[in-house]
């Protein structure tokens, strides 16, 4: 498992032999799937736009009620809300933009021998995860066929949680797990990844390319 950062001032794609990959795949290794997070699902489930929306709705409701109890009329209540509404819109807009940028700059690749994650908004980092260093994968399904696939690393293998976020399994901070977040058709991709793990070679990969270089509502489903 390795990673390196894209040199400052140079675009990440200038160094990709193929989309999302630092080097062409060696002979005998096949691409199984490549994709990216859905930014709307990422905003909803990872950047918690829903919770922030509920918070501001309650805050606005409480402010209007407070003005009414103090004897203010509808006009005064409206003025009070007009002071808070731009702040709510700004917060929600920033979270939406972060989700869109996170999805736009991420590329997840699954091959017969490795999973590659090219992520990063400002500084592009690509994590190369050979399947021989992965103990299993867990699926967390979400609405509309989207879901998260968390890779459970073998003992001794570790990537810092802050390096991964938001592409990390939630709440796994002591033993961070890289995760393909909010991807479409997650069950099918999980099946492909599980099969690749089942067929992984036991010996280290030959000519492996160097890799370039965040409580669940319901239990995850272990796939491998």
C-alpha cells in the first residue's frame, strides 16, 4: 500500500496513464469497475445537509415564535427571519459545494488485484490498496441503490483517517477503513469486489504500479 501527492502547480491528470490510475495496469490485471460518488447522496449522508437543514428550520421556527411571544407582529417576525435565512442558505450552499467538489475530484477503481482511490479537492492523493492487504469488504446500502463499500485492512496496514476523509468508513477512527462512499449500484460493485478478494493472489503483486498521491443507522453487510 502506498501513496504520493501530485506535485504543486501541476494538474493531477497530467500524471495519469489512464483515468484514475497512476500507471497502466500490468499484464494479467483487468479493470472491473470505475466510478465516483454521487454528489447528492454524498451531501445528504456524508456532509449531513439533512441535519443542518433541520437545525436551521428549528432555529428559524424558534426565532419566529420568540418574536411572536414578545408581542411582535408578522412583519417583525419576517424581519427577524430575514437576518437568519442568508446564513442558513450560505451554510447549506457551502456543504453542497464541498460535496460536489469531493465527488467531482474522486475516482474509485476496482481491478482484479487492487482498489485504487484517487481523491482530494486541493491536493490530489491516490491510494493504492492491493487486495492481498485487504481482509474483507462491508456494504452499507442507502436509498436508490447507492451505498458505501468499506475495505477492512489487514492487521499492520493503516492509513490515517484524516488523509482519507470523507472517503472513510464513519466512526472507524482507531482503525480507519478506506471506503467507496455513496456510489451508484453499490450491491453490484460490492459483489465484484468480493469476488476479486476471493480470487486474490497470495503472493505479492509483480510489477505493481506505485500509487499516486473520513453510529450506523443500520448494520453494515459483510461481503467478504
